[in-house]
């Protein structure tokens, strides 16, 4: 049973809606430990001073911000505590925006927002109002001693809150050399037409459930095989894809390949027609004359 990680209220004008937060994503990465190859004992990390090589106890460690090579400003915990945001239990809505106005690159961590005891009606009212107006709330909330910018939106029968990264944390693509170098390249209308055709042929409704973490499944399968004592055969490394000498030829070949695949798929999906039985002719067949000779008795 999931446990709530935070409880407080949504501040909506003069209305406060008591709510709880639940983590909306459960990461399923495979975790490994570092072991000594000789005896498979766990490897432990130690905090060692670079100056004398001695291990440093945790209570003797302070925080330092590097302002130049090997020059630090030491900041005390009490000084940082004084700068912590006020431990408010409020999700304070600042404005409402259209969902399309939020660049997906800003999304960070999703949470489910559910009503606390006695707040079901106010929660439902806010949820339906946001759904009908097709708006997303932009708010601020303090989680784990850090203030977050968040987006609240209706997601089915529940409200979803997603933390957002700040605009100055997003790396601008203009800083990438490859982007600026390719900005002057032109493509022909014929190439665009074939590329759009390929995109259209590969377009279909998005079904998240049909995608799986195949690498994680392969790792778990490898572990199960080793536990069972099976011999594991290493697959050969896939060769690097060759460079495309003719972009137009590659596009057209892709369109033809997708077309053949789609035709074969549709043919396999269709039930095979049953062979019709041969119907008897409506007119009775003529009787063949007998070739036997008969003798008349006298």
C-alpha cells in the first residue's frame, strides 16, 4: 500500500483544499553492489582527506564552495538553515496557463494529489473546474527543505502535480556546436514530401503499456540464468550503422519497407477466405446412352 510523502493544502484564492501527495512513478532499475572479485565481499566507500590520506569522521566534515582551484568558502549548517524556505504546508497557486504553453523539457518528477479526509467536495470542485477550463495551475511548494515550482493538472479522476525545473536550468540548444553548424543546410521539397510520407505511415495512437524496459528484462533474465547455473553465451556486438550515402534513396527504401510490412501485417490479421464448395448444377445431367446390345427373346 503506497504511503503519502507529504500532507498540506492547495491554496486556491481564499479556498484551501487539504490534500496528500503520493509518488506517481516507481523506478524499476536493477541495482548492483560493488564487490571484491577475490571473495565477493562488499566494497565500502571511505571519506579520506587528500592532504594526509587519513579517514575523516562524519562529524569533522564541513561544506565548502569552490571559488577558484583549491580555494573554498566554508558554509556552516546553521547559515544554510537560515536560508531554507519557510516550512509551509501549502501548495500556493500563482496562475493558470494552457497545458500547451509548458515545454515538456521543464517536467521533472510527478506526484498524485489526493483529497485529505473531509476535503473530497472541494477537491472535486477544483478538479472539474480545471478540467472544463482546460487549464493547468502553476504553484510553489516546499518539499524536503527545497522550494519547487510545480504544475497541477487534471489527470482522469485525480490531480497530478509535477515539479518543474527552472528556466535557467535548461541547457539552450544554441550552445551546441552541431546545431549551429547544421542551421544553414537546406532540404528539398521532394525530400520533405517523402519524409512526411514515412512519418504518416509510421503514425499510430500512442499506447504506453506496449513498451517495456527490454534491457532491464534482459539483465534480470541473465541473473536468473546464472542463479540456475546455466552457461551464458555472450551475444556478438552489433556493428555500428553505416553512414547513409544517399538520403533520398534511404527515405524511399524506408517507405517501401514499411509498406511491405504493413501489407503483410494486414494480410495476417485478415481471416483467410474459405474455399467455396462447388454447387450442383440446377439442371439434371443428361443420361448417357447405353452401349450394351440387348437381344430380344422370341
